[in-house]
């Protein structure tokens, strides 16, 4: 069963919370972050991507960047831009997008649960990205950004959350430039806190990493380091836990994660379409954007035309949690067998675009000549994600895209 813990959050004053709150470190490159934080000294990007306060072109993994992280984090605290709560709390973080609101519990989850696979993963992590975030956790001695988890929906938790948000105004409530609402409540009542913790302990068997596999791994590994280096370790120290936002699975929506390719592997357009016809029912849709309508249906944009591709029966395995995925079908039948793109993690001939950018972004990049063709996929479901995690399988790279992203800076967890 899942361990959840309250903590003394480090939070910004209401007057500057919208300026402090920032997008996660891994959805912006350095120049995008520099532009986003321009003229905003409060932006948490100055802690999560501190290279923006150094000359452009600096080594983002260099010591001067990590030194600037420490300096800026200390400055945020000294200036009162992040202030620690007096007592341990849980929090509620809700996000609104396109008229739909999802409600998450913010608390600390256990590194023991991570290593015992009670916190289940669906993606591989890269050691270089893990190490970068581990350094960040070590030098700040904090989980500056939360990770995004899901859990099997539970009516008892739903009822508690509903009661709190109905009766109380959020302490933070703002809408970001992209039109997403962010709402945040503190849970101060000790009885309510204990009730939520007990429900997770007794009724929630597993947690699932939705977004933030590298941050999760980094937090757990640094906690393990601290445990080994502490002769007086007793298991109650803050480093045994890391900050998470936990959403019920029935409130989450995964959006599409699409592919672009730079060439057709020396095939003419006619030859490429002919090969696609061997494994798909191919239907030309014209110049209007075509959106996939169901599992195993894809959209192809090529030479100013949209096509519907529907995988033929027998080309996939609906009983295999990996084989049923459209990313697997596309990777196997098209990228590998036709285009000879073998490794999506290393190939320079393929690129990935989150569905939040819209299918117009695919069209734009093909029309510009940068890319030769684009494939749009039907989104993965939460059930598919959970089935894969439960069976110990790993999704192919760039399979899931969750939106809206958690804003960093609403609350920080210190490891001491």
C-alpha cells in the first residue's frame, strides 16, 4: 500500500505566486526559459534553469550553473519569496484546461515505495538526465519541482477533496498565459490529514508515475545516498520522502504524441504509399487536417495531403500491453520496416511533437521542407498506461503527453 506524508512546504506569498510559478525545467530549452523569465526576478526558472542568469551558450551542466542554482535558491528564501509553513500539511493542487478540472493531493511519497516498485514506472530513464537532477536535489537539499503521479480513483479521497474545495477559497488561484487555471488549497486540519494518509496506506495499492520519471529517480537516489551516509538513520528523516502531486486516474487525460520524419528512406511518394497499403487501409483525405478517430487509426501528412491509415487486422496484438499501442504499431510497421529507423532514442531522422501544439504544427514543419512526412496518433489511455506499468513493461519513447503541466514553485519540499 502507498505511503503518503505531510510536510512543511516552502511557498511563495500570494502577491507574487503567479510570477514565481513556472513551467517545468524539461519543457523549455535555455533560450525559451531566458525569454519566459525576462524582467521577472521572481521566476522559479532562475532556480530550476539557472543558466538563464549566465551568459548565453554556457555549459548548462557546468559548475557555474550549479553554483548559480545555490545562490538563487538562497536568495529566494532570504528575500521572502519562498517561506516555510509552520506546520506539516497536505495540499490540494487543481488544474483547469478546456473546462475540465483535475484535483491532485500534494504530499510526500516514499523512496522505499519507489525501490519496492509500489511506485510504478512506464518509461526508461537516462543516466545523464538522472545525474543532472540528482545534482540539483543535492545542492538545493530540496525537491524544488514536484513529480506527477496517478492513483486508482478512490471515492473516499474524492469526497474529502470535494468537501475542502467546496467550503474553502483557494490560497492561490490564477490563470496562466496559455489559459490554464491553477488553484491551490492548504489542508491544515490534522484529522483530515491523517484520514487521507490512512486511505492511501490502506486502500491505494500502487502509485503510477505519469510525468517526471527522471525527477522521481533523482529524488529517490539522493534519498538513498543520504540514508547510507547517515549513521543515525532511522527512516523518519525528510530525505526518505519526495514531493509528489497525486491525481486520481479517472480525472487525467493523455493527449497525443506525434512523429515527424526527415526522409522516406530513398522511396518515392508513390512507392511509400504502396508499401503502407500492404499493412494499412490507406484513404486520402485531402488538404483539410485529418485527426485520428480511434485506436489503430493514424493520420499521415505528406506532400500537402492528409491520409487516414488504419492498421489491418493481424498486424498488431491487442492482448499484448505493448503490442496494442499505436506507437508500437507505427514504430514497427512504418519507422522500422519501411523507413529503416531502428532506434527512436538516437535517430536524427525522426522528431516528436506533443499534441498540445496541434496538428497544424505537423503540417507547418512538413510544408516548410524541414520534414518530409508527419504521423499523428490516437492518444494512449490511462488504462493502457496502468496495464503496462502493472505488468512491468516499458512504453516506447515519447508515448504519453500530459497537459496541463504542473507549475513549479507553488510549494517546495526541503530535505531537512
